[in-house]
C-alpha cells in the first residue's frame, strides 16, 4: 500500500519534468542574477523576444538587452511534443515573407567620355555622377539559407548650367545645359543568408538579373529627351541588425551594371523622334550605399 503514494509522487515529478522540458529549452540570465527558462525567438539590438510557459500556456515576452547578462541555448531538456507544437504554432524562424525599403546614395562609375572635354564640362559630368537612389524589395525565404523575391531600384541625378553657347553648321544657339537622369530597374532576385535569423546581426547576399529603363530629360541650348533600355545585373550585400518585433535596421551596398547601344532622342519643341546608335555602349553602371528598414511578416 505504501508503494502507491510513492508512485503517484514519482508520476507528479516526472510530469513536472516533462512540463519544464516542453516549455523551456533556452535560458536567459539577467544582470540581477535572475534567470528565465524560455524559448528564445529573436535577438534584437534593443530587446530579446522569447516564449515561456506561464501556467501551462505559451506566453510571449520581451526583455531589454541592457538587463541581460548572458543567455544559453539548449540548457534545459526538450520534449518532441513541444517541437511539434512549436513548429505548428510559431514555424521555422527563418521561413516566411519579408519586405524592405532603403534609400541612400547612388554613384555612376562609368568613365568620362574619351576625347577633348572643356574643363567646365568635365566638372559638370563629375557632379552628375552622384544622385539619390531607393530600393523596394519583397522576398520569401523557404528555409534558413535561401530565398527568392522581387527587387525594384530607382536612381535619379540632376545637374544644370544656366547658359551655354552651342555652335552648329547653320547657327549659334544660346541656352541652358541640363540633365535629369532617371533609371528604373526591375529584377527577380536570389537571396542567401549567412547565419541564423535569430542572431542580432545577419549578413545576406542578393543577386539578380533584370530590366533597366533609362530616361534623360536634357537640354543643350534646346530641350530634348533620351530614352533607352537594357538588361541589368546587380549584386547586393546586406547587413541586418535585428531590432526585435520582426523589424531590422538594414544596411546595403550594391553594384548595378548596365549599358545601352541604341536610344531614342526626341526634340521636345518639334516632337520629332529619331533612333541613335552608339559606336560604344553608354555605360550606366553604378554603386549604391543604403540604409533602411526590413520587416518580417508573421509571428515567426
């Protein structure tokens, strides 16, 4: 008869052990010495997000990183029941849809045209190299390593001089010199992550082949418009700093290559358009340096 209570007590202890194993695998140690058995979800720059067992219910929690002395993975036992429930409830932390928006500096890297150029025109072209660029991305990671998505990039640069004199075979023209260049780039893109999505700093690489649209609303004493298109290729390095709550601060550096050998030139005054073939490709390659935000959809 004395064996029955002992069996009941043992069963209770076993159940308690299973409960701890089900809901607590990782351990966060606070600066005041307290510890939190939990499942770490995200390591942000400002907060650590986690889930813990509160009266038998999986509950989300956050703690400022300033209050964390250290943390450890896989400290407490884990049961396969929790793994099944976790995968069903929270999913794989790296899978899912992402979106990002970044902006910054774009710089054209093509060399100056060959041949003689007046000094003022050299300076003009050098100033025209730098402009503003913006990126919009939507992508999906189907595992912790690889993903695919769509990438859109716009670049704009302008420069102008109030008055120049242009000599032609028939007459002399006086008017402004100006360029307003815009390129739009669309590309399906392949993404690679170098690490776990939980880590505070996550490097990634993006590579894509797409379409570039070029437009220049210009003037050389008289206004005209140049339009062209080409195939483009881009390589982008990304460094995401996890801020918690599915947000990340994103730093990007990328190279965009492209060139065209044919363009349509339209006289704005007359509306006449003619096709111009270039003896050498007009290089519109550039480098972009960006900062922005990345968001992950869902509760992963």
